[in-house]
């Protein structure tokens, strides 16, 4: 699915924006504070029902307004699906409508629009807590193994919550603890198997993309499942019960899983520069995009905020070439109009938008590649 129409109302400084994006590359350029990141934020909310900048709805709704509204028309070869989301500062939850029907779970939105974000914070995927890498991993498993993963993951979380609650309240002598421990162990192993199979599929894509993006030798990614790889979880949980009781929560299990990125014997974060870290994360996210399109009939939508930051010209070009090769819909922001001028192949569908104080205008003659793309785009619409 790609977003073929996007309307944003009263979100940050975007009072009323309506655009028809290209199904391939979309570039938004403009001065600092003009509203570029807010456009990506709106698309992120449309796909995941939450902002990537803040959990506070009041910060996202335009000052002086009660709610924001985002509307997107999604299309693929066979279907056309209108999606609307709105959030009021007076309500606790976001309102979601897909094809006119009110939807309660954001998982349905997420399944429709597999979004990947690459922004200046991207290196945090490697530097930050294991929870970020588990989210990254589960994004992939969810989209590739949607039907298997979500119910198993929910059962595992529920069993973990129940087990932790019994442990915290000292209810460890009855049969309840053993029932929930067994349930946790059963679903934990299923989550682990799905994650492990996904990592095995992902790694060859990662190596290939990384090679095309930059010359970095010796990078290894290891999946840690959250407990000793040579022992059963049942056994680990039994042996660790007194520790769990002392700390008040279950220590081992998939809730501790991680993806460890290493160079030789060191963590990649201790060796690599900022720009190199960004490239490794880009390679991971692009690899997920390639795998998704080969394993399913879906494609990721990439949101790339401030593409030029931390990257020199050859690496910007390499990243842009990969984004074109993946044939996904891409939304890119940059400050300078010409920052990415030579990065596009002549056949790429390419639209450029100028963002000025919350207004967004299609640039009619953005340059050589853009002119050609515009005529192609008109044939497609
Ligand atoms: N709730 C709000 N209501 C109105 N305006 C807001 C609100 N929140 C932020 N803004 C303003 O919206 C503008 C858009 O910010 P945004 O981060 O999208 O800019 P940008 O074009 O990405 O800038 P940069 O190039 O610096 O990254 C800013 O001027 C900001 O001050
Ligand atoms: Mg910005």
C-alpha cells in the first residue's frame, strides 16, 4: 500500500495541508521550523496511532485548537482504503477509522502501513536500551509473521504479568504460580522461535545492504533470546525462582532478548563513529524493508527525517540509491532544496514539496529527475 492522498489539520504548525504524494520518492525541503518533521510525524500517527516525538497529545495538537485530524488514502493495485485518525486534547484515546469503520486496535493500522523511520535519533537503536532493539525485531516478526506472532506475543505478555504479580504479592506456594509459569514458558519459547527464524532470514539482507551502503568489515549481529541458549526455559525459571522472588519480577525470558551488534570483541557503539552507526541502523531498517517485500506482498513506507545529517555526499547517494532500489514509498526531509539533487535515477517517480511556515507546495520544476518524474506521475494518477 502507498499513501496517495494525505490531509493534515491542526497538527503542530500544519493548519491545513493537502498533498498527493508520489508512490515512490517524496522530498520535503524548507527552513528550520517550517513543519517538515511534523509532516512525517503526521504520517507516523496515521500508521501507528502515536507520535515518534512525544506521548503528550497537547504538544502535537496545534496551540489553541482542540484536536488534530489526519486523513490518508491508501492504494495498491487492487484496493483503495481511506484511513482517518483524530485525537482530541479532551479524550483519552485516539479515534481511528478504516474504510469508514471505527477501529479500536492500532495493530490493524500498523498491519496496513508498515512504517520505518530513519531520523537523527536513529543511532539510538544501537546505543539505547535492549527494549528498542526488541521493538525493532518484533516490528519485523509482526509484519512478516503477523497472524502467528501477535496472539502468541500477547499470551506471553499476559502470562508474564500474572507470574510477576503472584511473585510480587508472595503468592508462591499454590498451584497458580506453576500454571502461569508453564504458560509463560510455553509462549516464551514460541516467541523465541519466531524471533530466531526472523533474524536468520534478516541477516543475509543486512550483510548485502551494508556492503552497498558503506565499507565496514567484521560487523556481527547476534540474537540473544533472553536466557541461556543451552538450557530449557522451564529449568532456568525453576533455578531462578528465589532470585525472581527477591527482585519481584521474572528475570529470564524473551522480555530480556536483544540483538547484539559487535565488531570483533567490542560493541559496535564503542568503535563506530556517529555517521557509521547511522549507516548500520539504516542497513538494518532497509534490510527489514527488503525482507518484508520478498516474504509478503507488502512494502515498507520509509520516513527519513533530515537525511543529510551525519552523512557525507557519497553515503547520502548510496542511501538514496538503496531507497530507490527497494521500490517503497519514501518521505524524506532536508533543509536545502538541492541537498539530494543528484541522488535520483532518471526513471524514479520523484516529487518535491516546499514547506514554508506550515504550508506545503508542490514544486513544479524541481530539476532534471524531478521533471521527468512529474510526467510519469501524471500518467499514473
Ligand atoms: N503544538 C504546536 N502548535 C503550533 N505550533 C507548533 C506546535 N508544536 C510545534 N510547533 C511549531 O511547529 C513548527 C514545526 O516544527 P518541525 O519540527 O516540523 O520543523 P522542521 O521543518 O522539521 O524544522 P527543522 O529543520 O529545524 O528540523 C515549529 O516552528 C514549532 O515551533
Ligand atoms: Mg525537523
